[in-house]
């Protein structure tokens, strides 16, 4: 198959992709059409079906694997496909793993690194809590390893939650060396736990969409509840320590308008917020720079990006 990342303007499209999204729409002239997002493990592609009632367009729905025929063009600086024919693919015509975006880092190596980080936490209560969740709870470990860190924006792939958690933890590790006043065990534990609620906030792939719990509570509330449930089963777990740990999770988005019920009151919570924000934004830029195509005649500039609120480009390579 030809992966989405290898498609170029002017290519003829004739292959099987996962239909990540399908929605009926109407043009300004009142003519019906379909918005479709095609997906494989290398990314997604916006597509339109301008003649949804034609004989070449069979019935299909979101999360179906579909055989498509069409053309790839460019619209407002991004690739977009116009689909002429669509049918639902048979199960023996595709391999599901080709259609799920996956972390570029080795999953086993990341799991090993996470366990090594847990071993650096010496506080008995915090270490026990981490072991109960990340080592002894097989169902959680499976869900954590397979989860994304977001529906979109950054780390939206299998292994994304594990990759993001490790990156945040490594930044926090640096902070503890640069600022020894930080409580190492509290900060590292909070970094490992800050997004565990996403295993319940988002559904597994290929859906990777918000669950009822995700819509109603969100991963911050879910995560603090998970930590309290774990601590309850550890005899003698200090309530003050539990509240400090939960505060770091509650405050890790930093601002009320960004979804945190509380702003950071502990230095460890502030450090976690900075680390989380840094990895999220740098990964977002990484994904943009790896997938976007510079505008013709724009000297490498990619155009205005709403997420970054700026026109962006990659720095030059200098000796």
C-alpha cells in the first residue's frame, strides 16, 4: 500500500485506508457532500466526496476499512483527496496494524525505561503505589501502553501516552538536579501519574475518542480518583503526602482556563506543569515539521498555524 506520508499533490489514490471520520455536509449552494478523514499508521488525510449519491460510492461508516479511488490535490497548503469511488474492504484485504499510528520509539525499550524510573523513587509509599499500578496491574499496563496522550494535537498515536509520560519525567528529573529544593520522589511520582486518567478518558484505538467518563469528568479528575483508590489499599499511606501528590496532578495544566481545578501551590506542581507544557508543545512542533509541506516560494515557511498562533518553519542546518 502507499502510505499517507508518501502521497504528493497530483497522485492518483487507489488503496485501502481506515475511515477515521465521516460526516455529511452541505455546500454554500445547498449541495450535499461528505467530509472524510482517511488514516493509516503514518498519519491522516482530509478527503471529500462531492458526489455522495453516485453509483461508485457504496455505504460505509466511521471506523470501516474502505477501498478508495480518487485524486490528491492541495487546498490551503494541505493535501486533500477527492474520492470518486468507495467500498468497504473485506477483512482479508488489509492488515489492521498498518492503519494505527504508532510511536517511533520501541515499546519494550520505553517500558524498560519506565520501570527504571520507578526504581529511583525511594519513598516507600510512593514506590509501592507506582509498583501496584505500573507493574502489578496487568490490565492497566496494557491500556497505558496502547493509549495515546491526546485525541489530536500531540502524541495522538499508540504508545503516545507512554512516550509523553517518559519525556515529562525526564524533564522533571533534570529539574530536580538543577533545583535541589524540589522533592525528587514527589515530583517523579507525579510525573509518572499525571496523565494516567487518559487510559479512561479516551477509548482504545482505532476510535481514540472521548468516553463518557472523559466527557463528564476529564483525565485530571479521573487520575486523582485513581491515585486515591490506590493509596487507600496501601496501609499507613500518609494523607498529607496523598494530598500533595493529588495536587500536582490537579494543577498540572497550570491555569484554570486550561482545565486545572487549582493553580500550582507547590513547587513540584509548578515544575510538573512546565515539563508537561514543554513536551506537549515541542512534540506538537515536531509533528507539524515532520508532516507539513513548505509553501511554494515561501522560503521554507509553513504558513500560519492556529495551535502555535504563528507562522512557523524549521531552522536551517548550520555548521
